[in-house]
C-alpha cells in the first residue's frame, strides 16, 4: 500500500491516513472490529440486568443475608465505579492509545465481576469486599464506554459511522435480553435448590463472555488516526497497512487517495480535564450544550423507567414477580430493535433530523401514555406495549447521543469528552429512580402522582429534541477531521481539512 506520510515541513507531518480510512469499503475487518469492541455494551446490559435479578437473592439467609438497603447499594456502587472509570480511563485513552485501554478496561471488568462471585459471607469485611468488586467492575465498564466509542469512530469509514455506532450502543439491550434469558433458564432453576450457586452464576456469565472476546481484541490494531495525531506516523502507517491488506484479501480493490486530502499535523501535547472544560465551553459552547442535553435527558428517562418498571407493573397492574421478567424481555427487545432498524437513517436522512425526531417522538409518546395511565386506560400488556414503542425511538436517539459526543470534538480529547458527558449524565440519571420511586406508594398507589414523573420525563426528552434541532451538527458522511478539526492539524494542501471546509464551531 502507498505510504500515507507525504513528508515533513518545519516539524509538521503531512498525512493521508484519515482519508484512506474513510475510503475503505466494508470488510471482514470491520465486522470483527464491531464484534470485538461492541461487546462492552452487551456486558453492561447483562451486568445491570443480572445484578438486579440477584439483588433480592442476596438478602436471603442461605446466601449473604444482606439487608435490602445493603443489597440495593451494590447497584449504586457499580454506577459510581462507571463514572470513576470513564473519567480515569477516558483520559488515559487519549494519552496512551485506544488499543491499550480497551484491553485494560476489559481486564478490569473481568476481575471485578469475577471476584464478586467469590464473596463468601455477610460479615462487614465481606460486604466491603462485595462493594469493592462491584466498584471495580463498574470502573472497567465505564472505561470501556470512553475508549471504545473513540476507537470505533476512528476506525469505521465515515459513510458507515452513524449506523455502526448507534447499533453498537444499542446492543446494551442484547445484554439485557441475555440476562433475562439467563434468569429464566438458569437462575430461577437454582434459586430454590441452590441459592448460593444461583447468584454466583449471575455474576460469572459476563466474565465468561469477556474471556472469549479478549482474544479477538488482541488482534485488533491501534487507531491509525490516534497514532498519527500523536506524531507516531510510522506506527500509524504500519497499523493502516495491516487493515488495508485484510480489506484487499477480502476481494476489494482500493483506489488511490488524492493528495489534496492530506492533513498537515503538528502533534499537540496532552490535555487535562481543566483544559478540556475550557476548550469545550469556550471553543465549542453550542456543541457542549448539545452533548450535555442529549446525554442527560436520555439518562434521566432510561434510569427512571428501567429501574422502576417492575415496581409499576407489580403495584399498579398486580403482575406477579415470576411474570415480570417476561414483560422486561419485551421492553428490552423494543430497545434493541430501535437502533438496528433506524440506524441507517442517521447516515442517510442525517443526524439532526433523526436525533431531533427520535427524541421528540419518544417524548410525545411518553406524554400520551402517561395521560392514558393516569386515566386508568392501560393494562399491564398495553402499558408494556407503550413502553416498547416509546423506547424503540428513544433507544435510537439515546445511542445517537454517544455518537454525537464522540464525533463533534477533536480527536485528542475525544475519550475525555465522552467521559465528562457520560459522568454528568450518570449522576443526573442516578437521581431519576429516586424521584420516580418517591412518587409510588405501594400501600396506596395513586396514578396521578406517577403521572408527574412521566410528565417530567416527557418534557426532558422533548427539550433534548429541540436542542438537537437547533444545535445539532450535520456529521453524516463527513470525516471526523472535518466535523471537528483535531488540535494537531495545521492545514492541508488546499487550506481545508480532509477535503471539506473547516467546521465553524457553534
């Protein structure tokens, strides 16, 4: 393959690497990349679902004998770990590289979740051990979100980036489906006869899946974009050459890239979080509002509904505990189908239209279903059907929130930007179940009280849609360097970035 490095001028590197990545056709390499990296969301969905399933089991005398509050707190500790992991590993991903971090974060998760199953008792020491392992597992998954969104966007050609990123983020719900099936097929079978084994199986399913994937990840290359932006052009060339050789071996022909697509790069130094915040809100204030708006609103809605739907079904519709997983399965299927069915439209109809549309539609539908709920017009079946339709759209929009944040900021701070917005969204989202829970009185359930929660969730999603409509960025089909000029880029041969006009930050 032709070299991407076209020479050096006054310490700057002229490179065609981003343009060469974007001109690649879809190949077995890209499929393997998606399978190997996309498992992060499956693991998170699986982990959250199974942790919720076993929370009641951990209170039994035959297991750990925890109090209800102590058992429920394991989920809080896990979410805190996700925030910590995103911030720590997000910065390390920008500094040390994508591949090194997506190997480390998966290893951290495997250790944390695997060790959770080794908790042997209910004494104070073992409770601390349990919380520590849940924190470690959450740290690994939080780091995965930051490192892997960056790696996928930098390695997937521009014309496929939207649908791939949205589809991968949506596979969280594939993990939730797997978790529900594990509960129905395995956990329920053991919980009465061997409860001490049942809950441990729940925490070991994820690590077993991760062990299979870690081998595939070992053979993935480092992001050539990250390498060249950090001045490591020979390594970037070697990494991209491996990818191109695999694409050609798949039967594709690669056309040469015009020299006018070259970037002139002067590697920038590392950026800390304080510098990052100044960069985000001074250079990209509109984009920062956009990222925060999308991430926070979807996080509030999802945490509010997902962590309370079982309580709603049991309290207002008198669904038995044994039947609730079946309703949860339908909920998860709707969430999975949304990104898979609608994902292509984010690349064809465009980001602004689709993101604004999915947020607005889901918000309006939630408001309508809330009115019907308050009027007593819904059954357990129709309430669940309403959630399935609402989150068919909301799931695609929520996945696009991660895509948006990973696209609209420079490469050198991409993982850190994802980490910051993810952390803020998680903190706000953690308040949502508390708010919804406070609106439900199991002894005297009043639908109009919960309607207030549905109204708040609807208004927030509609607000997110309006933010996307006014501040959204038309990134479909464009190179990452044209959407957000890297801090390292000086200019190109034509005075533009990768053949596009330099973006005008909002």
